[in-house]
């Protein structure tokens, strides 16, 4: 259930990333609320990728999905 909710929230975030030529792919969601994602496209290897991950994606997911504790890139 948590994984589907996270995927729905990522689908809402995705257009902002795609506007800059990037994207995000959901890899896994643990029972403890750790969300593993993979940045793709222009986001992969971008110097601002960590900031996008923590200040953008993580904050949005925590606000939209109760139970998300952290977002990590893989």
C-alpha cells in the first residue's frame, strides 16, 4: 500500500523533473519508510542531484505520504 502511494506522489513530482530533462524512478520502499529512488536523464550525475533528492523529492514525499522517513538515491 505504501509503495503505491509513494508512486502516485512521485507521478505528481515527475513533471517538474521532466521539464529540466530529468526523471525519477522508484526502486523500493522499505517497511520503515525508506524510499529508494534512481534519478535518471539530466538529473543523473547532476551536481544539484543531491539537493533535488533531499530538498525537493524527499520534502514533497514526506508532506504527501505519511510514513515516509527518508529518501535515498541508488
